[in-house]
C-alpha cells in the first residue's frame, strides 16, 4: 500500500526523508493545494495523511471526505493543534494522529509499521479479505439515480435512496423509568450522535418520530456506503455509552437498511405512503431483534465487499431475503 502525504510544512516533510529512502513503503509527498485533485482521481487503496494546518477551509469537511472514500485509510497531521478533541478524528475513521514533529530518523519508519499492524488487526471493515469479492446479486429493480447527490434532489420527485430505519429499544419503558423530561434530554443527545455519524456518509434525517426515525442516503447505483455507516453506529455505540450518553445504562437500538425508489418531499412527512418505506419499517419494527443491524438482500448486493462476511442470513420476511450483522462482544 502506498502512503500519500499532503503538507506544506517543510520541517515535517524533511523528517519524512528516512521513511521515503527506506524503500519499505512507497511514499509520495504533495502540497496541500494538490489534495483534492490527487484524491479525486485516485482509485487504488492508499494511506493518506493530510496536514490540516495548511487547509484554508475547516478541517471537518476534509476529514468527512476522506471517511467516505472506501479505498482510503487516513491519518491527520495537526502540528498547530487545531483539533481539541483527538477522539473526533477516530470517530470519523482515522487510523493515526500526528501532533508533534519528531526528529528521530527511525520514528516514522517504526510508527507506520505499527499503523499497518493496527489496520490489519482492527480495521477489517476496510482491509480486503481474500475470497471476499462477490458479484452483486441480480435484481430487477430500476433505480432512479439522483444526479450529484443531494444537490440534484428536489421536493416532489422520485429518487433512489439507501433508507435507514433506527429505533431505540424499549422506548416507553425508558421514559417511564427515567421520567419524560430526562428521557427527552437523553434522546436529544442520542439524535446528535446519529446525526454526527450519518453526515460523514452524506446521510440526512428525513423525519424522527419519538424514539426512532428514517435517514436517507442518496444512492448512486454502484455502492452502498450506508452499510459502513450502520456498522460504525453499532460499534461506536459503546464509546457513546461511556462518554456521551446521559442514560445511566447502555442504550440499545435497532437498525434496518433497504434500497429503493422514494417520492421525496420536504415539509410534513407524517402521512407518507410508500412501499419502500413500509418495507424498511416492517423489517425494523417487526422482524429485527433488539440491538442489531439488519440489511435486505438489495443492500447486500451493493455493500462493501470487506463487510459482507460480517453479515449472516436472518431468514425471509415478507418475501424478501434479510441478513443481520453477526453478534459481537467485547472483553475476554
């Protein structure tokens, strides 16, 4: 795998020389101004480091762009200390964060060896697995692909979306247990957690009713990054429980994901009549087990190949094949 560095910091670039000369890794160095051009056209798998001190615009937009690139791992160079909460980088999917320029010639060689070991062991959502490439299932759906994502979507027209249903398990019991006021406060924090993570994948909350809602991701007809979004929502939930959630105990929620055409409109969404919406609602509310992530066979056809082995057959529901995420646990 190649490593691309984008930085205008001459001191930092100078100390990368031993890494480049070691020939252990293929290293390319660019100015920050070349970032968009190089990353836009590159289709191969890369480890990309971006020096955010050289960015004219806010760094958040750049990191979200990198997080959406399925063929990229990325690290952040932040010698100016722009990012106050380093965890924010890793929530977005970063594999490394460099705050201080090191002068030790062996430092970066050893560091990137550790980074690659980390990616191989813990980032299986990105690392290609042998034999994991599967051809998409054939289906007869005719998707009405929106041009330019959200920019090409207008109210009153039909488009293809990846449609995500999310609902908190046992909402009524939680409200009764903690009181309506406390529950509403905790729910607001949970929605912010959802909104933060879906925005990385170009998702938007379409509507939210009490303890659950529908999130839309424009579908390009080629891939479904919303699968990775749901995957992260479930795994990062444990960090949310500890660091952000006002709930005194671990929160449980279900996710269901489907792809289909949908008449999109803004304003009052309380009277939506849609076969596609009904399908994902039924999977999420009726079929799905608590605290799990379900996808339809249509979604599986477009899911990232690296994630497919993390889903197993859950059976057939309303004539549709459904898969669920494998159960996982932390600890020994």
